[in-house]
C-alpha cells in the first residue's frame, strides 16, 4: 500500500474484510523459496496478525528436499535413506525456527496480544511413492490421510497449527512429502475457506507482465501447470465442483513484497491473483453480448427490480458493462456509470438458475474494483428490492441529496428507489 491514506478511513475500508475472514480456516503454504526470502519475517508477522483477527491458520512449510536436488536425485535407496535423516532434522529445525519467529511476532504485532501458541504434530499418515519407472523412490511419499479431527481441535483451542512436509506410515517409517500438494490436501480435508500460496511474483502475470487479479480454476491450472505443478494440484484439490466448495478461494501472493498478504486479503484491489472454482469469467461486455444482457435484465425490468434501459442505451455505454461468462453463456451482468466524483452501480443481475453461488458478489466486487481504479471515493446504487443485499455488502442508507445533480434530475418518484452509498 504505497498510497498514504487516513488510518481511520483505512480501518473502515478494511472492516468488512475483517468481519468476513473471522473464524474462517486458511491454509498457507510457505515453500522453501518463500522460507528463504528476505521478507519472510514480515510475512510471518502478518500471519500472526491474521491469527489475532480470529482467522484459523494452518501453516504448511517446505524444505528443499523435493523442490531441488536431494533426496530425489540420489542414486540408491540407501543413500536416499541417509539423506532423509539429515533432511528430517533440517525440517525439524525449520519448524522450530517458525515457532520462534511466530512467538516473537505475536509480541511485535500488538502489545495486547502476545500469547499465540503455535503447535505441530504427526498429523499426516503417509505411504511410499513406491517404484516409479523402474526406480524405487525410497523415502519419497504421498499423503494417505490427514488427521482433521486433531487439527480442528487445536484450531478450536485458538492455536496456530504448523504442518511440516513429513508423513508417517503405519509401519513406523518417515516419508518426505511435497509441501505444495500437501497444503492442498490439508485444505481439502478440512474444507478450508482459503488456500494461499506464496510466489516470488504478484500472482499470475499476463503476456504484458500485468497482474491478473482473478482467474477461474481451469485457466489458472492451464497457466501454472508447467511452472508450479504442486500449486495446481492444491488448487484442483480445494476448488471442486461441489456446491459447498463454491465460496472457497485460492490466492497466489508475493512473498517478496512487504504487506502483500494483507493487501490481498483486506483491500478491494488485492495484490495477487484470486482463483475461483467455476469456469465463470468476468469480462468487459462486447457488442455480441447486448442481446444476452437484454435477455437477463428484461424480466427484471418488467417486475420493477431494474430501471428499463434500451438496447441503444446499453450500446451507447457498452464500455460501462461487464458480463459473467460461463463457458459462452452470459449468466450475469452489471454496469458502472461514472459521474464526476462518484459512479452508479446499475443493471446488476444474475440468472435465476445461477443465484446463491456468489456470482452477484463477484460482479459487485468487479464493479467496485473498476471504481477504485478510477480513484472514485464513492459509488451509489438505486434499488427497489435489493436494499439489504447491498447493506450487507458495505453500502449505507442515504437519500437523493447524495446523488449527482444530473442523476437527481432523473430520479423517478413513482419508483421510490432507495439510495445507497458505499465508500471506496
Ligand atoms: C441481487 C442479485 C444480483 C444477487 O445475485 P446472487 O448471484 O444470488 O448473489 P450472491 O450469490 O452473491 O448472494 C446470495 C445471497 O444474497 C441473498 N439475497 C438474494 N437476493 C436478496 C435480496 N433481494 N435482499 C437480500 N438478500 C438477498 C441470498 O439469500 C443469499 O444469501 P446467503 O448467502 O445468506 O444464502 C440477484 O438476486 C438479482 O439478480 N436480483 C435482481 C436484480 C436486482 O435487483 N439487482 C439489484 C439492483 S441494481
């Protein structure tokens, strides 16, 4: 957050997110690269802050064992076994280093909150990878079961749970696990609300090196499969097509940029890439979408929920419209009509067959994001039947005096719409 802002305003802007994240379960994965970043102490301090705000945190960390050379490149199973002894003690050292840093940071983030308890344990039952392409993988293993009841009990006791990338078999052997895939498996087993991976960049970048703020799962997997295979397996594990999974999200956040985690979770514009379960993509409307937008809004205009807007009016202000495209079908839309120092949220609608899946929320977020990019201080909405939906999303009741003059002149007293305003 480079911009200098009023702390009171900042706190008010962050408060809906504080409320939203409280008592939610987040799995965070710090791989070897993130652990050796110069910024790791700041990341850990921010994780401690999240914990103090009531987020249930599981921290999965990784060591170089799978990412780099040893023990995968070792020639013999025996040498792999020798490697694992050294590696397990290295991971143990890293776990204890994390506990030490989290203990210190709990104190630094707030003088009133210094009793964070971080704990670890044998939460992961593992099995060997076995022989692959004729080569015995020795101590390399895969997750068989996550002890969710033990982890949940610790989270219920307000502890921060650290899961090292080690699993134990029923035969008493120790296995090395891929920390990124493990984070996904832990998140899936606990039905976590968020799975957060730390990368050297601000999430996914497009061809012109611009940050992509949101990606549907299929596109994220396609773009990360070569560079970050462990991350894609985690995304795939958590973001399933189950209805219950529709509100879950994965985030890709920078571990090199101080404050990136807080910026991603507590600001409208975020700092990384958020990955959503559905294939639905929000994009700017094109001429080809006008018929689909009309088809969506026409019944709502007839019922009085939306103010009628002609095809000509939509075409004239087409760049104001965004659509929610589900594999070619337009299942939602919304518009942001800018005035001098505010903007109107209008024509926000989702198809009745796709309601209650957070699509309305996503369209609203995209419109708010658009307004924030234009540096507008507020947005307003005129609504007859969805007052509470907007109030629950940070809008405040207001009246016609809050409208720009040109909008006030066209206010229809017969519709008697409620005027709601949201600070950005
Ligand atoms: C309002 C609207 C966009 C919400 O779409 P959606 O895709 O269902 O939105 P979400 O999935 O993000 O939100 C669903 C939640 O909002 C609640 N909700 C839906 N309509 C609501 C309303 N009119 N008032 C209050 N809450 C409402 C649902 O019960 C659900 O609550 P839950 O999460 O506690 O179960 C959709 O109902 C719609 O198209 N309405 C008609 C058009 C309209 O009035 N637009 C606003 C004027 S611009």
